[in-house]
């Protein structure tokens, strides 16, 4: 014996018509109108912070390069001071067979003495 509490009938959907809910569409427009400026402000805030972070990394890299350049400059200045000093010049002159001039062979310009 078969008992059923629900009577099953075939559904006939050919008479159903879809209508747009204009109130819902209007509410969606108001939500978008309120959300778009907030989203733009948030995107702008994130963009500014990312640019700030990128510039910070760039400054850090440039400061590192500046320190390297200053270190290289000080090394070159020390090398220049060493090479233009009297001792290396005298040593190089001795290697080439040169000797310091006698005191009688020196000529002085006027006003330099």
C-alpha cells in the first residue's frame, strides 16, 4: 500500500514570465555609487604607500652605491698621494737611471726664492 502526503504534478513553466525588479536595480545603483568612491580612495592609499616603499628601497640602494663610490674615491686619493710623493718618484727615477741634479745646475725663476 502506497501512501503519499504530497501529490506530484508536472510543472508547466510556459506561462511564467521573468520580470526585472526595478527596486532592486535602483538599490544596487545606490550601493555602487557609495562603494566606488570608497574603493577609489583605498586604491589611491595603497598606491601611495607602494610608491613610498619603492622610493625607500631606491634611496637605500643609492645610498649604498654612494658609500661604495666614496670608499673607492678615498682609496684613489690615497693612491694618488702615494704615487705623487717624493719617494716613489725618486725610486722610479733611479730605476730609469736618473740622478738628482747638482745644486749648481738648478735654475730658479725670479721671485720664487
